[in-house]
């Protein structure tokens, strides 16, 4: 808390009264957020009286500066996140149904490898809970992530492949515009994806597109455990 005299000048607080610069705030977080830009004033007659007895200049007002408000909000958010984290039920460590590949050896980006590994674990959890469509969609995203990374690591070879997607002028399209179909075909042509896995990868690609409800309605396919197991085997083998 900051105190000012009647002329608006910051007051020097003696050490023995430093406690009056730390006062309780009896307002909610949402209201406090409204003061983050301009701060707010505080009316504490008893503390003002103590300062008046020690100061040669009358006390004007007390207030909390914007920086102090933002610092308080940061501490509140940190404590809230900590409490939320401590109260979230934990999933016990258990052996995955399908062990994860070594993503660190498949992709150069360590953060991407971490994301792919997390998705693999999530796919296992979905599979165990019977969420087969969610499992297939996750596995399709993992396959796409690994293939795109491989393509990006080898731009010259990838862009020179005959199956490389091209724009109207005949130039290779940016990798960000490649579809999973393009990634599969180029990866096979460049020798990174064997023929049997290429063919089955297109099946995975087609299943991955069931993320769109309209396609599921049109195809009339309901994913069961056996279909899901096939997708697991294909993606696992393709990433070996």
C-alpha cells in the first residue's frame, strides 16, 4: 500500500510503521481485476491518524498501485493453479497396451516428440475405455505428425518426388499445405514407408477423416475393438 500527503507526494514510512503498507483486501478476484490498470484507493482512518502524528505534512490518501494489484492477482492465480493441481485425480502409472515408439528417434523436434508421446499414451487410455473412434483419430494424427516431420527434415528429396503436390505453376506446395495422403505417398516414394504400410496407412487416413460426423453418417461404419486393433498394428508397424 502506498501513502501520499495532501499534495499528492509519496510519504516516507518509518520502519516501525512498515506494517501499514500491508493491509488486507476484502474484495473478490473479479472486482480486483478491474483495478489492475489504475489501482484503487483505501480509506483507513486509524492508520491515517498514526501517520499524521508522525508526519509534519497531513496525510492525504492511501492506495494500492496497479503493479501491486497485478502482483496480488499473480499470486492468487498461482495458488489457485497449485490447489487445482493438488486436487485433480491422478491416473496411476500402468503398462500401456501398445508400447510407445521412440519418438525422439523419429522426429528431430524434442517438443514434437513429447507431444506425440503424450498422444500415444492418451490413445492407449481411450482404447482401454472403449473410445475407439477417439483412438483412431489420435493414431491418425500421430502418423501425420511423424510423416510431416520426416518430410520437413528432407525438403529437397521430398520436393523432388513425383508424388509431391504442386501448385498451378508446377512448383511444390509448402509443406503446411500437404495433406496426409501426400505425406504417405511421398514417404513411400522416398523409401521411408514400406509398400504394405503405405496401403494400410491410407486406410488409417480414411478412418481419421471420421472426425467429421457427416462422413461417419455417409459411410455407416461404427468402430469396434477389432477395427481399432488393426489401426494400432498398422501405425505401430509404420513407425518402427
